[in-house]
C-alpha cells in the first residue's frame, strides 16, 4: 500500500489494539507515524482482561512533509431532550465555534452499526461516517481512495459520497455484488457548496476550512466586549438562535439514497 500511495497520500489501518501493535512495527519502517486514533466502540468481554472499549485506527503518511491533512469539526454535543450543550464552557460560551469543536484522536461520536436494517451480510462492517471522516481529513475532491479489503463497499461509498474516486478489491463475489448494488444508489452529499459527512440528515463531520465558510464567523474580541456590556455576559440571544438553527441544520440539498 505504501508503495502505490502518492507522496501527498496517507495510509489508515483499522483493527483491535493487539494487532495494531504488529502493524505499527511494520509501518514504522516504510512510512511516517502521525496518530493512533482511538475509535470509542464497545466490544465483547474477553475473559480476564480490561473490557475492550475502542478500536485503533493507525494514521501514517508516505512522506514526512507535504501530505494532505485537514482539521475536522464535529457538532457540539447537546441534550436530546432540551437541546442544551452537554459541556460546561465555564462562562466562555461566547468563544464557542458556531458549529462544533475540532476532533481529537479519540472519536466517541461515531457509533457502531447497531440496527440490522443498516447492516449487510458482513462480519466486520464499519459505519460510513467513520470512513467519511477519514476521507475528509486526508483527501481533496477528485482524489483516489484505495481499499484493498473493500468488503461490502463502505470505503467506496464514503469516497463517492464526498466526490472522490475509488478503487476497491475483494475476493468474495457476494461482497462485490452487494457493494456494486449499493454504489449505484449513492449520490454526493453537499451542503452550501461543500462536501460534508451526514448521518440521519445532520452534519456529522466537516472540514474546518469549509466550516469557516458555511457557518457564521466566531465573535471578535470587540463584539464579545459589546455583548458583555449589554449585561448578558456574552450570551447573545440573537447569536445563539442563529447558531442553534445552523449548527445542526438538516440538509436541504440532495442526499444519498443509501440509508446510513
């Protein structure tokens, strides 16, 4: 994989932590380590050990510099009932990004596929939003995404949804058939002219450079000072209302017909 990766490209490997340690030893000799992303996804107990609670996603690049990387924003966590923010910003609510925070190397906001209606006949199917985040983070529209173990097409679906080309390989003709059928139904997901990852009609991931153009600009120091002078300690009703509407708006443009 490293040999055929472009100089600006990246390599991602997903597995349980035990096997990732072996893969990392191999990749350390031929590529450049960037991150060990912990995907918070509960697994099954394995006897006398800690309860497995995450999968690892190794992030390597072919070159030490000049590789493509874009910071990703995910929506602020809110209460399902009242819509209030779950995180206490300690009186600094006026400094919040209007859409969401930059993601770290721990991803707890993307869940495993829990419902059979969204699952294919495959033992290791990953959720599309997970692959879409990786694609958004490391590629541009028009780039080529390669998955040598394509399975039922999750990586290819994520790539096509985000305007990327894709190449996938799998030895099982049944999986190839499922992937081909699903890909025929996929269309690009665009909001305000920019590719985004959406789940259940809401934005799941967006590149920070695109979020800056889609959502209202963050308040400047002068604007924050004026709001505080009005006696509301930076909690502007007008600004908050706009953020509430835009931060988790439902997509108005065409979406993928494939259920995610």
